[in-house]
């Protein structure tokens, strides 16, 4: 139901404004937008919340 509503809202916005055009962001849109340091920090925080001690060392 939620996906259907999201699609309906998108279509409404595209039809309501004739100047609006669909622009494909690409298959790697989200991987380009995520900062590796932020992802690393979030994963460490989640593991620490589960009771683990985390030490990061670069892979050889």
C-alpha cells in the first residue's frame, strides 16, 4: 500500500507541473551519496550497542 501511494504521489507531481521532468539518478545513486566514514561509525556504534568491543584495523 505504501509503495502504491509513493508512486501515486510521484505521478501526481509529474502531471501537476508540466515543467517537471523525470531524471533517472542511476543505479549507484545511494552508494555515491553515502560517506564511508559515516557508515563505518554507524556499524561500530551498532556493534557496541550489542555489547561488542570494536577495534578497526585496515585490511592488508
